[in-house]
């Protein structure tokens, strides 16, 4: 059963259809006006509502244009139910990944409808639509939910597509990642000066270049008004230690995507660092973040499994001075 069939009998609005397809609402209206791909049924004086059959035609229009079919020809095929243009015979291809319910070859399963729209926009390399969809997802659901239920499932689906396609979709993954990073920064509010909470320091361990999860955590902390210092990819060891000494953070988050970059000695060393006057020395709470720490758990250091859990731990650490003094 198509996921569209679960929607209310009245159908979807133009804005909802645009989010589903991963295009701008003006694009949907343009296809209606130029090519006659509007709702089959329309009651005068009421907002236009799109049924499952209407949306199926638009989905075919999107699929055809992504393969290079000119828009006018794609619209004729989608509108009239004509077979797509025949391609020259090619050598048999190896079986690819199972097609997901999104109909675009990405395994999205039961993900939110916004994931399908993001995936379609990313596959088309459609920057304006992708920016609009990411901004809307964060505004509608909040940063944490948008990251966990919309952005991450889409990134993972694109990553699986790349891994199973002989590196055919590398440009899509890079394109989507860059726009996600931009959306996270746009959504990050400035933290007011004079905050009473202590700072959190976030960095990737040496040799680690995957920064997006830390960028999401940075934005989430700022969303809650908590000061944060983000140092990005592959932070050299000595630079990391110097940054800890200079900032005296309440907590340090160390991200490792791969087990080859996760370093237990480094995490333990950072956790043992102290500063302050004699008798009131303090030390940071160190979080080991990311899949690279799996199987390398550091005793006494929390390893939250996701963004929401990491945010909860860091919010407590940043506002609770009683947990960090070193016992003399």
C-alpha cells in the first residue's frame, strides 16, 4: 500500500505535496499551469487538494526529469500514462539495492514524508528546494527531532545508496552534507553574553573528519542558550589539550566515527586534566561520542547513543557546578 493512501480523504495541500516531492511549491503550481498536471478534481472557491492519483503523476514527472527527460515530454508521459522513451540496449547490470517506498531507489522504509522530499531534492542536486526543506523541517519539528527523524535517515539512505552503487552517488552525499551543515548553522541562534552556564568544548579526535553530528550538537546546545566552542575536524592532540586549558570547560565531547580514530588514552588524559586554585581544582566531564567508541568504552566516561541523550548530559554538566570539583 502506498504511504499516500494513509492521508486524509480530502487529499494534500500544495505545500504538503511539494515537501513530499522535494520541490518548491512554485514548481508544483508551474507544472499545473504549464503542463496540466494539477488535481483532477477541483471544487471552485476552495483550496486545491491533491489525491494519491494526482501525486503519483507528479512523482513520475520527478522521476523522468531526474533521468534527463525534458520537462514537457516528462509531463506528457506522466499525464497521458505513455511509456517512457526507450533507451539503447545496454549490458545487463548487477542487481542494485531494493527500491524503497519513496520510489527513488533509496531505502527509506517508514521514514517521515519529509525524508522522501529531501532525498528527491538531493538526487536532483536542487539547492533551493533542499535549503527550503531543511529550514522547514528544523522550524516545524525543532532541531533535535529534525536531526533524528528527518536529516539522519536521509543521510543514511544516501550513504547506503553510495556504498551499494560503486561510488556512483558520491556527489549527492557531498551535496546533501554541505547543505545540512549550512542549515544547521543558519538555525543556530547566538548565545547571549554573560551566560552563567559553563562552556562545552566539542571536537573530532585526531584523524577524524566527520563533523556533521557535532555540528548538530553545537546547534542544539546554542538552541538551549548554552555556550559552546566547536573546533571541527581532526583536532590535533596538543591543540585539543591547549583548548581545554584555556577554556576550562564543564564538558568535552570527543567525536570518533571510526574505531581506528577513537583513542581511549586521549579521552582518559582529557578527563584527568585539572585547573583552578589549590583546594578547589576542577576537571571536565568527557563524553565519548560516535560509533567509533563502540567496544572501546572508557570506564567512568558517558557514551550517549544519540543527539538527544548527549544534549541531556551536557545541559546537566553545563549548569551543575557541584559535580566537577576534584576531591582533594
